[in-house]
C-alpha cells in the first residue's frame, strides 16, 4: 500500500459533512482516500465530488472540490490517495 498526497482541506461544513479540498493531483469517484491531521485519521471511498455545486466524476489539480466525508476534518488536514 502506498499513499500519494492529493490535496489539503481548506474548509469543513459540519452540518452537511462536506470537506472543501484544494487539489494538487487527480481524485475520482471510487478512489480510496485518507484524511490525516493533528487529530484526524480516517479512510473512506470517494462517493461524491462537486465543483461549484455541480457533480463531477473527477477533480483535477488546482481545483477546489467538495467531497462528502464520513468523519470530522479540519482546515490544514492533508488528503492522500491510497494506492494498492
């Protein structure tokens, strides 16, 4: 198993459990990602990506994307893609 950093959390909306992630690499639906930070550490499969309120299948480098998350994240948390 390998981890590749794909972005960093810039915002978190707790009521709707959505993280805004500034990407530095590609992320697509079905990818397994992990959120890691001072008090954050969980993995999940990407089930929803939005760019400016429109659903997309893939986020590209330099985009800010909204990803539905299963746990609490914080601004500054790093996002990694899990590669098997």
